C-alpha cells in the first residue's frame, strides 16, 4: 500500500512540475505557425520535385543500359 501511495505522489509531482514548465514555454503566434507551415510545404515540394527529376534521369539511364 505504501508503494502505491508513493507512486501516486510521484505521478502528481510529475504532472505539477510539467504544468509549471509548460507555463515557461514561449509559444509561437498564429502568424509564425502559418509562415513556418508554408516554408515546410514549399521545402517538401522542392525536394520532391528534385528527387523526381533525379529518379527520371536514372530511369532513362537504366533503360538505355538494359536495351
């Protein structure tokens, strides 16, 4: 029984300290989140097209070598 009470006490301490730490966090504004999201989407698209182009070239080279 004593170990159960100690476990609950530790869990409550963890939750309390986590809550206190989250109050210290500087959360991004809506505009920052929007701009970061756009940057990520553009970066993913650029990298995707680059890899697609490389894949297309390697496919052409492979087809010429196989023929």
